[in-house]
C-alpha cells in the first residue's frame, strides 16, 4: 500500500463513524463523457469519490459500510481493452494498491449491492449528483424487498452523503494544502510567462492574439505535470475583459490595452484559480493604473478581513467598501446622484461596475463544495443581504472562517461604455484573484509567485 493511502483510509473511517454501524455509503465516480461521435472529453474522476480512495479510473464505485469495511468496484482486467485504453488496476491488485478492504469487478455491482445493503438501517449517497444513481439504488432496494420472505431486511432510510463530505472537504488537511500550494506555484509561473511573452512579442512588432497567451499558460501547466486547466481559461484582451465568462479566443491583443487572464491548473485533483490583469505593452496608462490600484486596494482590504473567526462575507464587504469609495473618488459614480459611500453600498450602486462575489471555496473543485452558511448557527435570529442579489437572508448567518479553509479573493471592476461614465475608463476590465488558506492569525496567499503591484508587474514585463 502507498503511504498516501493512509489519508484515504482515515477519510473512509471518518465517513464510517459519521454514518454509524447501521449505515452504508455508496459513492460512484464520474461517467466518461462523449465529446463528439466516438471521441470522449478528457476523463476527470468525481471529486467525492477521489477524496475517499484516490482512484482515477472510470467505471468505479466505492462502498463504505458503517463498520468501516470498504469495497471498491472497479474495471476488471481485460487484455484487449487495456491494449486500447491503458492498464487497469483491477480488483485483484486494488486492495494492496489503494488500501481498500475488498475489491470486485464493476460488472458485479448489481449482484453485490443488494447483499451489502441487506440489514442496514440507512443507505447514504450523494443526492442529485450522479444522473441515474437514484434509479440504480431503487433497483437494488427492490431486489432486496423481493426477498423479504427469505429474511432480507431493507434499509428504511436514504440519507444525503454530500453534507458529510462537504464539511470534511471544507477543511484542507496538510496533504491537500501541499498539493494546492504546488498548483498555485505552477499557475503563477504560467501567468508570469504569459505576461512576459505578451510584452516581448509586442516589442518585436509581432501580432499577439489571445490564443498565443493561452498556449503559453497550457505549456507551463503541462510541463510541470498538471493534468489539465482547472477550468476554462479566460484570456481577455481589451474590452473582452468586461465579459465575465469570456474564454481564451482569437481576439487581438493591442498595444495600450489591458489583458485579463483568469487561468490556473489542476494538479493531482486540486484546483488553483488566479487572475491577473496587466498592460499588454508592460506599462499601465494613467486611467488603467487608477482603476488597477483601486482594485488592488480592495483586494488588500479583503485579504486583511480573511482570518479565522471572521465571516465568509467579511472579505466581500471589505472589498465593496473600498471599491464603492473609490468609484466615487475617481468619478465612476457621481456623488451628486448616488450620495455617500454608505448610500452606494446600501443601494448597491457599485453593482454597475462590480457584479460578482469576492470569493468562493476552492479545493478539488474550483468552486469547491461546502455550505456558505454557518451550520452551528442555522436558525439563530439574524438578517443579512446576499451580496449578489441583495435578497434578505434570515436566520442563516454566514460561515465562520476556520484555519484550513481555502478560498479565493478576487475583486474587480468592469467598465462598459456609457454616457454617464468618464470615457477614459471605457472598456477597462480588471480583476485580481489570489487563493488563500485561512490560518489562525490571518491567511496564507499561495498564488503570489506572480506579482500584483503595478511597479512589480511593469518590472517583470520589462525583464526578459
Ligand atoms: N475562474 C473562476 C473563478 O474565478 O471563479
Ligand atoms: Mn475564482
Ligand atoms: Mn478565476
């Protein structure tokens, strides 16, 4: 057994303790997904499944009994299939390699699941996550029920496993933190390369397209062993940066414009998530610098608010306050129309230029699992407003940050042309995004190997 398998054994043991001796948990991995005709998308395992056994092959299901016994159903060895698609671990080798107690062929799932469910009080599985799983479980339960006259006992409860796993995944252990730091380093290096390439090509009089920078990112991710980008890379030149979910495309990167890159790699099942915005030619113009420094100041305020004991919403509120004041100061918002900073916040006038949240959990999934409400306080009398919709949320206080939680900090400003907006700011889109692990005293930013300061970015883009 590999030493890392201890981690998965400990996680499975924690699940077993949670569901109790009368429970049984079923966790399938992700299906393969067809891209077109007979080509599939690059396979990506299910995060819950991987969290519990570290296994990356498709067509696998993990079953954990409440007494702690684990059974992996996996693809059987098959010489011909393995010649075409690669080696399989197979049920015989799986216990030694993965540390599971038993392994069977996935072809045996339908015959073996009913006996594994027999006599259990509750069957646990991730609700609303795997298309068709409920139907499969119904099938296994109905097989059991058909044999009640022979003494079988059907589970009486179905329980959602997501909540249990989400709470576990919310706190990143040292093994996870180490992988995330490395993913952050690789991604930061990729941003550095893209920035430098951009300035170098423009200096050489070459045409730069968004895809040139995207290629540089991918090259850096892969050459350091990342399996894939953690999400669809955004490489947005000029006005494209004002489209929040723009994808790296073929837009021309013009001298004098900003480039927004939101791209990062996935490494060994863990995401990173970085955004940098930089001047294509390596020098910020006056208007670009004004807004950039405002976004950076708002990020610094959000970082200062990210610490154990604070609420998940505190970094956002801190960023919004700085942005709102700055929008008044630089003339994006007219004091005579919108009033004071308190009015801007209360009436959400800043929303015209800042329309997303300041962060999200990050981990195996870029927008990682985990409730944003504090579980220990659900039902306590409280009122807050949702940052995005402004809707009043009653009696569900925001999550309290604890050491080991990981989240992004990513304020921005996006200025679409409008008659009442100073022209020098038109089409400027800026976001600055870093990833943080909450510590006892503050937070550790693990994506700062790419600079954020104006002077540092300009120096980096001059240096080749
Ligand atoms: N790249 C996705 C996000 O920033 O949320
Ligand atoms: Mn993000
Ligand atoms: Mn991002």
